[in-house]
C-alpha cells in the first residue's frame, strides 16, 4: 500500500499534498512563470481539433510543443511562459476535454 498503514492515512496524505500544491500558486495570478504541461490522449480527430483550437487561443504563452504517437495514444509536452493566470486557464480548458489526461509542473530557474 505504498508505505501507508491504512487507507485513511493515504487519503489524508493525498489531501494535504493537494492543498499544499494549490496554496503555492494561490497568489501568483499575474506572476510570469515557466511551466511544462503534459498531455496524454487517444489519437482521435475530435480531440485533436479541440486541442488545436485551444493552442490557437493561447499561442502567446506556448513556446514549444513536442509530441509523440505511441500506438493509439498521443503524448504532448508543452513549454509555457507567461502569466500564471493564463497558464492556469489553458490547463483548466485542456483538463475539461473528455479522455485527456494532463499534468502541469513549474520550472524553477535559480
């Protein structure tokens, strides 16, 4: 069970992690960040069209898109630079698309 002694301990740890990750970005709405966004989705025309339309709307923060096709899945990695509010909006729009799995990470440059 991944090092947890009970389901409630695992759930509690998951909730604390979720809150910690989201509080970190709570006051960054207008800050400029560098982030990566990963997508995995079935290679279907309707999904590709929805994603392409979003990429067009958010082109000002998308610096590069790298993609691979593995079997019937498409995997994409986006490099995003811009206001966190716009990055968050793009992420939320992509996450709404049925069958699209996405995750986002901040890139820290010291």
